[in-house]
C-alpha cells in the first residue's frame, strides 16, 4: 500500500521495562497490558506502571477475566493481579496451591480464559484454575501451544498434534499429525466457521469441518521468516509479527498487503508479539521497546520516494493519476477504478524522469494540461512524461489570466509567479509556447490569484500584499503595496487565496477581505471563528467547509449550516509533520485529503476520520492523598481530617492517532464551575475543608465529541473538634453559657433597673422640690403682684372714697347754703358760689361709678353679683352694701350718704328686707359671705 500508518515508538526507558515483550492484551476499561521481562507493564494512554512478580522473574503470558483480574504466567509461578482497596495492583499466587508432590515447572507460556476458568500452559503441564481448585493436565510429550478461539479451547502437543478440549475431554483434530515438527504461533477465526493456523515458520493451515489441512503459500518473498505472533485486524486482514521484516499485513488468503518495518518507522524489525486493540491499533513488542501502529486510523503517510524522504509541496489528481510534487521531483501512481481510499492503493510511486534535481513547487491543471512550477523553470506533464517549456528563472505558481468582460477561452494566457517577477505564457502553436516577462516591480510572487474584476493579487510574507493592475495589452503591470497602515493586522505573514471567484487574505489575526470603496482591508465577520488564528493556507470545499493551515496546526473549519459560523477542528495528531512555511492542502474529496508533509504527504480519509471519532472514555488512573506529614494513601474514599491534599491523575484509553484529547474537571463541593479544556491530565487540591466531594472528569476529542462524566466521590471527615459529638457538646456548652449569660444579663438588668428606679425617684424628688420651689416662687410673685395690684386698687379706692367724702362735704355745704337761701340771707355773690358748688357736686357724682369699678375689681365683682342676685336693689342700696363690705361705720356711711345716722339704720333695715336676710345673721356677715 502506498499509505503507511502513523507509528509511535515507546522505548523501554519510557516504561522502565525489559528488552522484550512476550504477550499483549487489553482489559475491559481499555488499559493495555504487556507481559514483559521486567514484569507486568500497564499503560492507560498517559501513565505507565510496572508490577513485578514476587520472584522477580519474567512475565511470559497475560490475560484478563470477566472480573477485571489480570492473570499472568511467569517462570515457575502463576497467579493474578487484583486491585486492592487503595487501587494498587497486588499479586496473588495460584501456583502456591499446587501440591508439594507436583514437580517444579518452568515458564508459563500461555494464559487464557475459557468458560470462567483460567488455564495456564507450561511445557510439561496445563493448569486449570476453577473456583479455587486447580486441575492438572500433564503433557503426553510436550505442550507447545494453548489458545481460545470463538469459545473453543485448543492445545498443541508435540506428539499428538492439535487437541481440542471438549467437556473436559481431549479430542485430537484429524490430520494434525503434520504439525509434529511445527510450533503453532496463532490460531485465528476465519469466515464460514473455519480456523487459520499459523506456525512460527510462517506456514499456514486451516481447520475445516474438524480436519486440519495445509494451505498453499503465496508470499514467496518471506517464506523463511520466523513468525512468533499473529493477530487479526478484521475479518480479512491479519498482522504477522516477524523476527526479520517487522510487521507483515496479509489478507485471509496470505496475500501480502503491506510491510511495516524500520523504513516505515519501527525501531527495529525483530517483533516478538503483536496485538490489535479495539481502535484497530497494532501493538508490536520489538526489541528494547514497544511500537504502536495506527493501522485503523484515517490518517496515513504517503512517502513517494523509497530511497529517501522528500518534502511534499503540491498534490494533483488528473485522469486517474496521482501526482506529488516534492523537494526532489514529481512522483506519480495510478488510481485503480473504484478505489475510494487512495491510501489503500496496492502500488508504488514512480519518479517522473527529468523532474528530479530541484524543487517541484506547484502542480496546476490548466487548459486540461498539467503545469509544473519548478526550481529550474516551467514544465508540462503529459502521459507521465515531462517537457520543458521555459528554463532559467524558478517559478512558484500559475494562474489562468481572465480578461474582464471577455468570455474565457482555452487560448487565454497563463501567468506564472516567479522568483523575480511575473511571466506570461501564450500558446503559439500546438507544441510551442511564447514566454514573456512582464514589465513591473520585480519581486518573488509565490502567492498569485485573480479576483472577479481581473485584478491580480500577490502576497509577500515579509513585505505585505501587492495589488497588480495590467495594462490593456497585458505587457506591464502596476504594483501597489498594502501594509498594516491599510487595515492589515501586520505587514508580515499575509497570504492571498482564491475564494470562489474572489479572493481572501490570511493574516496573523484571521481572514480579511479588501474593501474597494475605501481601499482598506477588513475582517470578515462571517469567518470570526478564525479571529486570533495566524493563517497560512485556506481552501474552501464545495460543501462549505474550510481546510486551513495555521503556523502550528492543520485543521478543518466545519460549517454550522443554517446556524451560521464555523467550528474549528484541529488534526493535532499530525502536528509537526506538515511543511512549515510551505503549507499546502489538496482536498480532492471527502475520502482523500492530501496535506504536504516533511516526509511526503499526509493522507486523510475525512469521512472515515469523522466516523471513527466516537465519544471518548475517561479513566481515573490514580488518586494520591497526603496528610500534613506527607503520609500517602491511594483511592480511599473516607478520610481523616489530616488528609487534606489530593492529587488526581486521569486519562483516556485512546492511543496513537486517537489520543488527541483535552480534559475538563470539577470538584463538586469546592469548584463553582468546570475548568477550561486543557491537555493536562492531572489536578491537585490542597487544604480541603471537611465535607463530601465528588471529583468529575470528562474528555473531548478534536471533533468536540465529549465523553460521559466520570465521578469519584470521597469524604473528608471533620477533625475531632468538628465532629457531631463535638458539635453536640458545643451546643450544650453554648446553651448552658447562653443560660448563664441570660441569668447574668437578667441580674445585671435588674440591678440596673433598681439603680434606674432609684435614680428616677431621686430625679422625681428633685423635680418635685424644684417644682414646689418654682410654684412657691410663682405664688410669691403672683402674691406680690396681687398685693401690688390690691395696693394700687386700694389706693385708687381710697382716692375715690376721699373724693366721695369731699362730695359729701360739698353736699353738706350746699345744704347749708341752700338753708341760707331759704332764709334769704344769700346775696348775688354767694349765689354764684352755690352754683359753683353744684357744679362740683355734679362732677363728684361721677366718682361713684369709678368707685364701683375699683370696688368690683378688689372684691371679685361683688356689686355685679349682688345686682344679679337681687335686681330690686337701688343704686343707694348698692352703695350702702359696698360701704358695709368695706366695714365702714354707720356714722361714716351717713357722712358719705349725707344723711343722718338714723337714716342709715333705716336704710340698712330696708336692705335686709330686700335681701331677705335672717334676723340672726348680720347684714355685714351676709355681704362678706356673698
């Protein structure tokens, strides 16, 4: 086959094993197990572990039962490894159960599982371990082989030949006497319930209908090979591990399909064991190491040169021929009709004569012809022969020149981007071409495309982007250089590519386009998935997907369909293989994508690639738990409080081309969100508080398929001071303390309340004293004020009384004068004096009203109340009552009234009657009480 699977080597220094691996198998979780000179080697995709036997001997054979126990056979010992409580594999010897009478045995070469029984083969006996009991089957001559095929148990005896164990009985296969001089290396199932038997001398036999028959041998090249191991890849394909030629791939009839040896990448050709895992990877035990051959992968190498590796610069398929332009010529091979996957072509590449001796940069099909851009010039390829068109200047690429507004014809010229400018190729005749170098700026035009407006664009990784405009005769071009000042992210590392009829530009920060309106470059919003990606190659397929090459990776941007946008998928398994600086991808169809590599071409069957990428699985390889004293435990799930440091190691049992995975994790109970996706396969947590936790892990492949979540639960017990009992005691102490505190607070409150009450009483007493003092002061002031008012009123009353008395004197004088008038003793002068006295009496008559007012003010309205009670009292009656209230004597009242004392007494008597005062009550007393 022209396609070689990717090969990964593991030297013994990597897994600390011995020089030879005798048998290989895989357990139910996907972990690879190797029977090695230095013990049992386990590999989970990331971590290697080695487990030695107690007697430190070689492990010759290995198998895994339904319970996951790993049974091994060594030198003089057999038993099984099982994981104990801390997750570590511990060996349990079964050979110790043998009777002391049984003689010692040597190597156990085969270990198999059959009907829940474990069967071990040494040369002198077969040991059957069943339900704790060991049954021994001694050899008639010498046991040479043991295997289980499709549920049937077979063994080879050197004398009897091939034997099948049926219901505990040994049944010899008819015709197996031909194996007396042969050693069986493998018995494998075939179609129609047939069996394929391969011997160590590379002879092949079949078992049909219970009879063994020799098969014809068709691979004459390898008939003397030593074949210690054979494994089935699929129903029609087998891998033979040989001692001289590495791994041979053959079909069911023995026809050779492929040889995988040192020239294809194996460390050496001495293969002692082979095994095909669930992903169709071939594991090969070679001298001083292991090899992983990704045979079932959709990614393969094509190395066109059988003598030396060449770099692939360009690929082209034309007329059922596959061409690869390389660093030393052009290679080709024929594609058979109906060949879907070109990497499976059973042929070899041939170098086209005349193309060697320099780099072949580009293959381009134009005008139904194949053009070759070569370091020496311009060439054409026709019927796998090369013809020189132009010699001299090296050429990078070609484009078909289109003239705007004119229909394209086959005779339109071709432009060649060369080392020092642009050449124009025109067909002068059927066999001749005219080559003209166009006038214009001289530069290296390795990237050259033409847009829908017939404008030619060229890019230079270290200068910028050229816009080339041709004159009408296409003899000269004007070059305009665009740099970062024109909207490009950088002047450097810019590339131009065809995009349908238009062009796009790969930059350090995604894909850009040219806006002719403002003559600036702009990022394409629809291709924002490429933002931040430095692009060096872009090719859009008819299905809308975009193959691209960045400065480090090859990938495919898968269209999200009607949702818009793209999802980037990287082919990380070929990182470092592609041609850096000369990236090229030729996506012929979904089954054949060619990627230029430093060693030929990498072929990707994309349809198969997607079909193989099921969701991955994830394993927790190891849990290391440390305390503050660096004591270590493994995989414990209930831990004391001093174990607070956790180290998780996790992986996925995916190997080779399938091992490109990223992981995300979360410690439920501690982390708030999932971690970012990363290729890291370990995580450490320190100083975890007590509580219940669940460590969750998931894996994702490059097509964004996620695995199921793997959960690992554990609990960190609280320290003694944080246990339930401690918290109960804390609660009791807290409640007791709270009770004491409440009691103390209550006592303090009562004490403060007493002090407060005492203080309030004191303040109230002081307030009362102050209030009484203030009241006394107010009363004193009011008294003084009233006394002043009384004094003032008394003065006014006294003054009024004096005036009344003067008025009474005036009346007396007036009476005397009137008596004189009556006697006729007055002259005119005295008459005038009498008149004046009358005026004074009239003036003094008003003094009564003033007196009454002042009197009422001093006696709380006495006269008004008296008038109200006794409205029949006259004015003179009221005057007499007022005088009596003032405690005036009868004489004084008579004087004030200008009447006699008798008159006053009569008047008092009348008043008593009007007031209806009792006889025993004096008038003055009555009036004072009123």
